[in-house]
């Protein structure tokens, strides 16, 4: 199933019980992030770390720009998780 395909689940008598479509590796877009709990934690930590670095810094300091980059990176990561999760839900609804 590494290349994708269809999985048929049969009961003891050999009757078809379930059918699942497994997407191939080329069917996911480049921005796809699998929605796992650890990824939500990592994205949240990047965002919070960036906000803490931004606090009390002036625009002329390097740490301000580093904090801004961290906030943008964490925010982008969280948005990609939300978009990926919505895409997964839409694909599941289409299968049913």
C-alpha cells in the first residue's frame, strides 16, 4: 500500500465489510503536515517563545527580529496544521 490503492475488509464468510482508499505519496500537497499532538505542541511553543522574545524589545535590537521571525514561523506552522486537518476531514467526508 506504499503506492496507494484500495483496501477491502472481509468478514469470516468472505463478504465485503468495509472499503478504504489509501492515498498515494504524490496525492498530498507540499504544505501538508500530519495533524499529530506533538506538532501542535511544537508550533505553540515556537509561537509563545517568539512572543516572549518580542516583549520589551526595541525595533533596533537583533532579538526583536529573531522573536518576530519565531512568531511568524510558529504562526505559519499552526495555520498549516489547521489547513491540513481540514483537508483530511474533507477527504474523509468524500469517501463516505
